[in-house]
């Protein structure tokens, strides 16, 4: 593998990652640092990390679908998803497990082919049915202890890229990804 730190990942996690066909992300605390920013006029803003964005693009360009399931509704999420070409965006979803099941049915995928990346309690039901449940480094302890794998980076600071790179490495695509940029 191109990334030496992936040799520290347990073999069972890499085996799970090798089967993934869709990676689903929560937003607040996972794709962002979890803080909510409001302008004086009440408009919400969010900060997304560029490394995460490239990781999500690299997943898609390697045939792995990317989806967003979030309990909140936020215009910045719609803008970022559009910019990254993410077609499966579900906002305002209180039951993330039901939403994930509907997505899997629409994509004709099995739960073992899905990864769910989250950080807090509303993510647990979807993580519980996913073939690969990932908690970001700053996840709530109850979430972290139920994940198959935990990132070294925190939400909003490269954790999504770490997930993308690990999945690409597990699927034998990391070296080709690196070499395409050389």
C-alpha cells in the first residue's frame, strides 16, 4: 500500500473497505468541525475543508458513490454538494437508518457495500447497518466505540479525506491515484 499509516488498520476493516460501493457522510461534525455559524441577518455559513472535497471527488471518479444524509437543512450543504457533484443529498432526515435503507434500495446495493461516516448519536442507527461504520476522531465516545474504524483526523479537518484514501487503498486504487498526479 502507498500509505504506510494504513498498515496500522486492522485487516478486517480493510476487508470491509474493499467491498464499499457508496460512502455516506453526515455533515455537522463530520464534513465540518461541528460549529454552527450565523451571520447577523440569520444566514447560516459552514466551512468545508478542501482536502475532504478532493477526497470525495476521487471516490466518485473511482466508481464509488458519495452521499450525504444530515438531520439539518442547510443551503451551504446544497452548494457544496453541487460543487462536488454529489447527487445523493438528503437533508432534514431525522431517521438516518431509514434514509440509508432507501438509498441502498435505489442504488441496488447491500448494506455491506455501504460505509457511513458520523460523529454523534443520530448517526448510530445508520452506522449500525453499514458494512463499514466510521467515526471521526472527535466523535462522541458512544459513537466511537461502535465504529469499525476511527479516523486520526477530526471532522472538518481532513477526516473525510482520510476515509476516502483508506477506501481507495483497500481497493488497490491508491497507487494509481497518486501516480495520476505525478
